[in-house]
C-alpha cells in the first residue's frame, strides 16, 4: 500500500459504496435547479426556496436532490414519468 494513498471507508456514501442511476438523477436535477435559481443549489432545499416553477415540479426537484437517495426517482425513466405527471398536473390546474 502506498503511504500517500487516501482510503475512503466502504460506507462513506450513506452506508454504501455504490453509485447508481439515482446519482444521475441527482446530477441532472442539480442542473435544473441551477437554471431555475440562477445559482448553485447547495445547502438544504425546501418548498419555500427560490425554485421558480410550479409546486409539482418544485417537489420533484427537491425530492431528486435529497441526500436520501431512496427519495429520488430511481432512474431517468422514473424522472421522466414524474416530470410528465407534474407538468400535466400544472397544465390541468392552469385550465381550471
């Protein structure tokens, strides 16, 4: 073993060393949040933050940026399904 080697414990990332499709969802929604907020979405996001969008899409982005990966859409397909439902809900509400 190299003396300069940095070792990260197996459970460093919330009890697992795996990175899954939910990680891709997090990264993509971080970009969405950046566009909507015009700044890096660091820190704790809540429904009262500066996300300039409809409540259903805001909820989706907040869930996707959760530190608890099980709260995020599992993959791109699940993200698209939730986004479609959120935009449909927003359009339906606007028509009433």
